[in-house]
C-alpha cells in the first residue's frame, strides 16, 4: 500500500514541529532582505498587489500540491517524483523535475549564504555602536566599504555555510526541528517593535502609500515575472524544499490547514518588513530602489536613532540570522536526502560535499559586489544572473511542472485520499486552480516576462 511508505529520515515530532519548520523555511531573507528591495526596484504598490495575487492563486495551491506529493512519496524529490509517476502509470522521467529542484536549491544556497554572512557581520557592526546617531551617508559608507572587501565577506560566508551544514547533518528531529522551534515568535515581536518605530517617523504615511497604492505605470512585464518568482521564492516552492518537509509529515495532519497557516505567517512577515523599512527610506531621503543593500542602509539608521537602538538592532539582526538559517537548511535538505538515499552517504558526508560545492560557487556572488562588479553576462552581474535564473526561471518552471504533475498525472483518487478533505468545495477549488489557473498564469507571466527581460518585446 503506497500510503504506508515511511521516510528513512524520520518524521516531525508533531504537527507544530512541521508548521514551525515549514514556516522557518518560508520566512527568511526573502521576506526581510529581498522583498523590500525588489518592491523598491519595481515601483512599490502595483508590484505588491501582483505578488499578493500570485501568493493566493499560485502559491497556496502549489504548496498544497508539494506537501501532498512529498508525503505520498516519502523519498528525496527525485525518487518521489519517479515513484509517484510510476504509481500513476506515467513516465519515470518525471524524476528530472526533482533533479532541477535539487540543483536550484544548491544554486540559491550559494548566494543565500553570502547574504546570510552579511547579516551575521551586521550583528557585530551594530553591536560595536558605529550606527549610533549615524547619518544616511555614514551608514552607506559602512555598507559600501563592507561589500567592497571580498575577504571579510568570505569569512562570514564560510561561517554561515558551516552553521547551515551543522544543523542539516544532525537530521530531522534534532537538527531541522530544533532550529525552528523558538525562533519565529521572537522575529515577530522584533518586527512589531520596528514597525512601531517607523510609525513615529513623519514618513509613515509615505511608506504605507508606497507599499499599498498601486501605480501600474511603474510595473513592467519583467516586474510581474519578478513578483511571481518571488511568490515561489518566499514560500520555498518549486524546488522540493517544501516537498521534502512534507515527506516528514505524519498522515494524520491536514495539509490544507497547515498550508494556510504557513502562507499567512510568511506574508505577514513580508508586509511588516515593508512597513518597517519604507518609512525609514522616505524619512531619510534614501532611494527605495537601492538594491540588495537596502535593509543594510535603512535598518541601521532606524536603530541608530531610537532609544536602546543598539540593543534592539543587535537582537534584530540575530533574528534575521535565525530566519535565514532555518531557510538555508531547507535549501540543501533535498540534495542531502538524495545523496543519502541514492548514494548511501552518511548525512555528515553529504553535508561536507554539498557544503564545499556551494561554498565555492558562493565566491562568485562575493566577487560580483567588488572585483567582478563590471563583469556582465546578459547585462547582469554574477549574483543578479544567479538570482534571475533561480527565482525567475527555475522556481516558476518547477512550480508549473509540479502543478501539472499533481493535477494531470496523479490520479484523482490519490490526491483526494491524501488531502482528505472530501470531495467538497475546498477540494474542487484546489483541483480547479492547479489544473487550469496556476499553470496558465505561470505560463503567461513567464513567457511575457522572459521576452521582456531579454528585450524582445517592451511591455
Ligand atoms: N523562502 C526562503 C526565503 O524567503 C528562501 C527559500 C527558497 C528557502 C527556496 C527554501 C527554498 O528566504
């Protein structure tokens, strides 16, 4: 009986452990670092609306599909897709979809670890008190001189990578689960404190307007593609991370309910981060489109001017480290399970191999902010290219194939049984979404965005 398969890596100890771990995966640099800067680079409100639409119409149905596939297969994404394809009488070549996911996780982790290293460095910068009463120019100088030095970044990148691999090597319950248990609530509290501070600036209204008042003229087809890609990125979808987390989930839990909780928490963190950051941008005449350095230039300013700012600042960056940490472990978990299951490696050995490989690739990202900043491929730096390739291409493509797999390949009875919500409105809406709406939306955004990005059409 297929549904009695077990994962050799064990199971989450409870439903809450799963919710926390999956939320830990979803909430990360994507919410606090990336969402504000891509929103800023794509004009604000209209971008946010498209992103929210994508979360609802694409993110929720695909997350349900991924958890379901993972729990049904209970193997690494490559083997799971092959197993389930065979179970449904389809071609085992569906495993390549899992392979693309494993590769995407590896590529994303290579730059994720570099940015995670920046955050680590900022814990100590903030603690040193350099941001006390700092000016916008002062904060910017600190940031520019930091990213200008490859060596310093390399050290932090190394530390972050080791932290990630140490947790992953300890396995599901004593590694992944433990890391996620107490970190998320703390992050929420600190975000509220920051939003509270933002509200005291005169520019809170400007920030809110920027975030929620759509100016569709500022939005391009490429911006829509980035918003959609971000919906995948922020929910950890399209590459097997949520699938592998689903493979450790007990059969008694409701997939739909847990999905809604994870998505709600993730979206709330992003919007709160935006509400904390944009008022500070406007209050200090900074540029919302400042790029990847945005939070490293706004948050220190806020902390530098609030009472107890050094203390809260240090705490905040520590929380961001934790958020990034609980995400980075899920980026590499699919690759680790594959190496363990398929090649018989031990977890620690698999961690060392993949850690070294990702670390080496990460050097490209480090250099793209200094020595290689003029090296362009398709008009993009190494980091931008890697980000575009993974978040805007591989994840949406992976998500598209996952929804096709769940809706058109897997048998209806199988999905009905896994989701266990009866053949009512909820099931039928989910199935309608993954069958028609999600694939169509991804294809349309995808094709127009790519054409626009490579300059074939200007939209
Ligand atoms: N969701 C994580 C974030 O927002 C990043 C991530 C992407 C993690 C894909 C796992 C898989 O930071």
